[in-house]
């Protein structure tokens, strides 16, 4: 079960499939850039999330297991990219 605090970005319920795909791809790219090969499982889960909203819990769990520094960098970059204009 996803906590309310985790309902952001590609994990937001009811997103248009195209928007979910875009958000998941951005987060996957940032996770790979900052997490390196150690983020491969997360990247794969985020790619599954593009097609299957049911993959959100797995992807979120893997994101939270990313080491602190790459997770913080990926999340802060994601926040800047998705900052309202």
C-alpha cells in the first residue's frame, strides 16, 4: 500500500498514461545518471511502470532503497524539472 506522502510524480494515481510514461522516464534517467549501474533494478521497474500502474509500489520501494546521495540528487533534479512554471 502506497503512503499518501509517496503519491507524487509517476506514482500519482489516475495520471494520464502518457504523463505517467513521461514522468517515469524522467525519473528513470535521473536514477541511472546519479545511481549508476546500482540503479538498474529501479530503472527496469520504472520502465514497467510506464505500461503498468501496478508496478508503482515496486518502483517506489526500489527508489527508497537507492543509497542516500544518488536518491537525493535524483529527487532534487526531478523536483526542479517538474517545478510549476
